[in-house]
C-alpha cells in the first residue's frame, strides 16, 4: 500500500532536504559553504546584480551572512571545487559531476546544433582557439586577439570568437573554470580537470540514474516533473531512472493529497534517506533561482505560492517589483520583498514588501532580522522601506521600534 504524506509534511520534508530548519552558524566558513554546494548539487548563475548575484544567495539563505570570498574560492580557478556547465541552466556544479553530463555534451554534438551547425562551419576557428588556450592557458573571450573578435549582429552582440567558444563550451571542447567580472574564463579540459574526470564517461542510462538519485536526495519528496526539471532532462530517460531507483529501494512511492493529474493522484516519490521532521523553524529570503522555488509548478503545489520574477515586465505593469525574493518563514513561503543594494548610499532598499494570504501576524517582526543580516552581508549600514506593498507599513514600524 502506498504511504500518504500530508502537504504540511511534504513541505517540511522538502525544506529539510534542502538544508533548512538548522540553526544559523555564528561564523559560517568553507565547510558550511561547501556543504551547501554538495547538498544542492549546483548553484544556478544569473547576471542580475540589483541585490546580489543569484549563485551567492542559496548559501546566505541557509547559513546566513558568510564571506562571499569563501564561495569565490570554491568556484574559481583550476583548483576550485566546482566547474560551470549547463546543468539546470548555467550553474556551478561539483567537479565530480562533470562525467555525468557527457551524454548532454554528446547530444549537443549529435544534434549539431540549436545554433545552426556553427561549430561545424567554423572548425578552423575552433581549432585555432584550442591552440591559443593550449599555448596561453585559461582566457576570457575578450582577452583573445583575432580579427573575428569583434562584437556584431545578433546573439547578444557576440563576436565570432565568443560564439565559437560558447559552442565549444556546450560540447565540452573547453570548460569554464571561473568568472571574472562575470565573464567566462575558458580552458581546455585537460588544463582544468583531474585526469580521472576525463576518462570514459558512464553510459547515459547510468548517468541519468545517478543524477536523478541526487535530485531526489536534494528535493526529499518529488514528482517525475520535479525530478526531470532539476537537471532539465527529458522525461523518457527520467521515467526509466525512477523505475530503477524504485526497484532498488532508493525511491519510495507515496501520495500527497491534493497533488493530482486529472482525476488521479500524481505519482510521487520520497527519497529513502529523507527526514520527516515535526517542525521546520527559521526565517530567510530566497533567490528566484533557488531550487526551493525555481520550478514554479512545484512551488505552487508545495506552498500555494504563484511566483514570477518581473525583470522583463515593463515597470508600469509590475505587480510585486523588479527582483522580488520569496520570504520563507518556518515551513511556508509567506511573502516577497523587492530588494536593492544601494552601494553608493550604503542602504538596503526594500522597494516593495508583500504578504501572502495566511501569512503569520509576526511576519514583519520575523523578517526584520533577516533584512539586517542581508544588509550586513552586503556591507550596508541601513535599511529603507518604500511605501509599496501591504507588508511595508509593518516592516517600517518594526524597524522604527527596533531603532
């Protein structure tokens, strides 16, 4: 008989699997930051820097105001713990995951390309670039001197050199070992990765099964769609991996009341090592690209929270703000705040603050310490709350009271 897991317990299982509900360490260091990377399996990268770049935020959400240079050391250079690849979207992943994505690199080679066979058509330039990296070591596209390295036309104005390097990155002919001023630094695989990571990769079915097992561990409880989205995989191989993991006792089938497909319960699985906590306590804000909320259908199923970022929405049409961050209090997402680090004025600006229906009465009081922690983490001295959103008055009152 399939076990039933209540929605409230499913939320607690999911959040605990993601590393929430633990006391925030007083002085988080390398061990704690590395543990976040290992637990999640990836940190999604995004260029928006209005508050802080997205890959820094998951660790802040889980362990508090750590030194960002710690994460930089883990994600930077030939000796870093991570390498960048298209895992979910562009993401830092632990280096030991590199061989598991060979099937994806092979698919890019085989398909020849969403980019119209560019690499095949520009093989001489690709070979020249390999020679440059071999002679000079890791380089940014902007560091390379070549007649084809002039910005032009579509593709974000990329030069032919940049576009060729990006396609080489997709197929694994080069790797990205770090970002400098957010620009990728490319290297040959043999310059950056240990020899054992460059040996024969596992078969696709084995790699998918391993990755889905890791996704299930990171999610705690998940549907097929949730598991497929974690690494942005096609559903057919994911379905086969789920069957294998269920047969092996790694995934345990369960039902969550209210999770339905048509008139039937949506098949759902619990990872065998998932904890079933009685409570999850804490307060924080989440990146729009945190695994807790990045797959919007799962976010709505777990938290009844409809979430979209409004970066590309014209300002007059924005409802919640340019870069609103979900507010997590205990085991529920209870609101959102649009944060901006005004580094010139040294102020954390809360440009809007909104609560969800059913948010606790003390939501503002619980959120204020999080905002002060965020301000300190950003090196800011104050907090200013704009008069926008139903939570804003309570936040201002709490800040005034604390002052």
